[in-house]
C-alpha cells in the first residue's frame, strides 16, 4: 500500500515537472507533496538536478536563457542587467558566460555553484525602473528593458567598456528597440545624461 502511495506521489511530482520546467522543493510544498520524492526521482533517473535545489526532467530542451531562470529562482530580489540583458534583447554582439545581476546594496551576493554571477549593486529608481519580467522555462525572470539596459551600459562603462555601450546604443537604435524619450529618462535616472548626450545626438540625427 505504501508503494502505491509512493508511486502516486512520484507521478504527481513528474506531472508538476511537465508543467514547470524548473522545479524547486517549495513548488512541491505548495502542492502538499513531500520533498523527499525529489531525491527518489533523481536516484531513479526520472529527474535531474540542474542546480542546487533546482530540478528538471532529463533530456528536456534547454532554453538559451535557462541560466537566467536558475538565477532568478535563487536570487529573487535580483534583476538581470547589462550584458545578460543585452543578450535577452538581441542587442549587440556580447555573449557573456556569466549572468549579470543587479541586486540591492547590503544584500548578500547569492552563492551559486553554477552559473557564474557578476553582481552590480543598484538602489532606488535605478533598481526599480525599467524592469520588465519575461517568462523563461516557466520562471518569471525580472530583466531591465532595452532602454534602461543601454543607459546602464553608459553608467557602468568602466566595468564593461565604452565600446560595448556605444555598440549597444547604435545596434539597439538601428533595430528600433530604443526610443529617444525612454533613453533620456533612464539616462536621467542613472545620472549619465551628460555622458550620453553627444552619442544620443549622433545616432538620432
């Protein structure tokens, strides 16, 4: 009888994994399912552990941005920013191997085995404005929009390089993913309007 109950629990967890490509223990708790089932399913090869505390069905197609979803699960106060956000928006040629994440000051840096993280501290409107969550593998991932990301590239030009900021501005403008009003707004929020002015004038002429 116990075996029958176990298999029912396992089936329920696997059904949940079908609906949620990235599964955590708390997702089971929310459905009143015992979390011990996760380790049983991993041992049986029916689930795989893709990150600490994160599970997925074996062989499931991995989205290009899966690492962002894994980070969002582990660092719920973070916002995907800079090079990682450019990649999400398809702007420029950067292909970062690390996930760039903005987090509030004094928040401990998330400790992840994988993926590698590059943390940037932001506060106030710089952290809260321009956030547009996207869905990646069933996970709601906060990402800065294209205009905010380009303004951030100028603010953090010493970290990523002025060439990257200029490429992001030119490519984003060429693809019509940016607007002059939104760029000015985020430049003001970031206090980089004077830095950006000559470059904005050159691309929008």
